[in-house]
């Protein structure tokens, strides 16, 4: 919503309300069975995304998850106030509707991987990164891993921090989540330190600062004295710390992989399509490199499309979407779609300025006096607007009225 183009006119699209509206929708109807089987190891955002897309395409999908429920960091780490349990549980329930076979409490080792590999046409590794990174400074054994702290909170077993002075090493967005949770569970103060300018931004940092979080940088940790309750830095300074939580990222556990799957610096090496060095194995999400939940979800969709093409012996054609520069967007079209405090999915869709149905408004077709522009349906159920150069007189009406700036006028040579 922060980057929504509509926000430049009045208010951004209400994605939060759209998410709530989705609770009332049934799972889409999946395609006819293909007879192909795919195993997905890891039930986090990336694995769920791939499972959803492949299930819709009619493939048999087995989803293997080490913990007792699917969801990964969505379930374990994201604060409930940002991702309500009711919404998450409903979204996760849709996988059963789609026919994805979920195997929980199923940690995969070398022997299990060999069987999974033999029993399926394709294997997708989406185990995420759940082992907290630590800095081996003196006293690091008394420091709590950030991912473990967030899991404790979400599983209803938070540490009592009443009156405690908490220091978070790492001021990224996860560090800000930790700071907020620490305050919510009684901390008297929270200071986040980082070796560089904080990577946190947007709502996460705003919420943490609003609760009282102080951010200090650059600060390089030298040691932690748990008895003295002090954290020392290499610049000679120190701060009081009843509890220190470290949040400098996580790394994946990949000891189950065979030698046919290459890794580098602790991550699986893949190309842009998620393909590994083994033609039968794909990898996505934090198992390949650190990223956001949205990155993992996107990679899951790309990998699913590639896998589907590979199994069905068709060519993979990536979907291309060209971003339209803000300065080319015409706001006049949207004057009739003014902001209304009462949410309606249809009205909200009409307010969208560049990334939805507005690119299919048909205004260019209606405006072209000579009928030089036509809308053509394509075999893949998409569409395109085509110009007949023999009819076009270069009046520019289409470029002038297009709300998204899609049309361009070029000089004849």
C-alpha cells in the first residue's frame, strides 16, 4: 500500500480489506489430473506458493513439513497483530480443499530425501532458513536467537520481560518486530544496535519507534557479560542489557541434500527459474538466498510454471509486465472514482490506477474515431490491444486518454 500509485491521488487501495474479503471465497477449481507427482519439502511461504500453483494445474502434490503445522515463518514468526491467526488458518485450510497432501512432523534426512526423490517426478526444496546466525563474540552463548524468540511468542510461551532492559543486535525489520514484541511482554526499554544504517523501513520501524525503541549505529559488538548485564562495543562504549536478542538473519539446514545438488556459502545454487544442478530438483525461498516472504511466494509461482512446462513438454514463456512511469499516468480518468470510507471490492477495483483491470478499460478503442485500435483475445486467455497502421492517423487521442500511459506516440521516419 505504501507504493500504491493511487496514493498519489487520494488513498492507496485497501489491500487489508481485500485480504479480509478473500476469507469468503472458495478455493479455485483445479485442472484435470495430469498424473504427474511433485514433492515439496518445506511448508513455508515458498513451498505453499509452489504447492498451490502446482495443485491448481492438476498435479499430485505432497507437501512435507518438519513442524506440526504448515505456514513456516508466517505461522511461527510474524506477529499476530500483523497477520491474524484467523486469516492465516483460513488460508492454510484451502490446501486441503485443493487436494494437496500435507505431511506434518516429517523432518527430512538423507534417507527420506532419497525415497522422496525416487517416488516423485520433481522435488522442490523450500525449507526456508530457520537456524539463527550468531556472532561468536565472548558471551554469545547467553544471547537469544531472534527467530527462537519470535517462535516462543507465537506459540504462546513468551519470556517474561517485565522491567527488563532489552538489546536487539540487528535493526532490520525482524529486529523491529522483536522490539515490539519485547515491549508487549513487559520490557522497560529496548535498544536496537547495528553495524550500519538500519535496514528496517516502513511500518515495522515506525511501530517499534512509537513504542519507544531506540536505534544506535554504527555499533560493533565486542562481548556480552551476562553477570554484569552489560553489552560492550568495540568503540569502548557499553549499555545495560538484562537480555540480548540477536537478529542478523538465519541460514538454512541443508544436510539432507545429495551431492548432485550444488550449494555455495550455505545456500542452494539456482538459476532465475529455481532450477538446481539436478534437473529433477528445484529450490526456492530462503534456502537459496535471504529474502522477503513476498520473494519466496513469487519464486514459488515461477518455479511452478517452469515445472509444469517441463512435465507437460511445453515451452515456458515468462509473463512480462512493463512498469509504467508515474509521470505518464493520467489522473483525470480517476476523478469519478473518489475515495469512499465504506469498502466495496468492486469500487476499490475501479480505483486501481495501473496494475489491474484499468489496463483493460477499452477507452482507447472507444476513442479512436477511425477504428484503428482493436482488442484481441489470445489463446492463453489473455488479451492485447493492436493498432492497424493503415488506419491510424497519429492523432494521439489514445495516448492522451489512456489512464496508465501505456500508449506511446512516435515520430514517423
